[in-house]
C-alpha cells in the first residue's frame, strides 16, 4: 500500500457542481467517499514500498497532476503506506458493521 487519493462527498464535486451532496439530498447522516490507492502484493520488500511511496509523493506534487485530480473532484493525498493500511482497516470495519446490521447476504 503506497498512497491514496480520495473524493470527499461532504462537499460538492467540482466536476459535478450541480449534483447535491448526500446531506443536501436529504440524507445528512450518510457519508460516502471514493478512495483510490496503489496496492502491492503481500511480502513486497519494504525498500520497494518506500521507493514507490517516494515516487507517488513526487507525482502527486506535480501541479498538472494535482490540478487534474482536483478538477475530477479528488483531493490528492500521498498518505504513507501505514496510514493507507490503517484507512483500509477502518473501511473494512465500517462496512462490516453496515453489512451485518442490514443482514446482507451473498447471492
């Protein structure tokens, strides 16, 4: 896990300014984000992960890349591999609760 970009649904997307947020659409207690990141296979050497992370930080800092991501409604965040792994764990726990509460089953 090397980095992430995410779209914050708590504010309108610059790419779709006419589309309301969930709160504006009448669901104030709902939250949704799109998280994009780069994952690597388990057991990847730490030096390779560190190099990928450094390159991602460099790329995200390029003004044209940053501007393009912002125009698409994404907030570029070059999180550390550890921060991204923690975010994935948090998302799994969050959605596990939703799935269990709604008694969602695989069909």
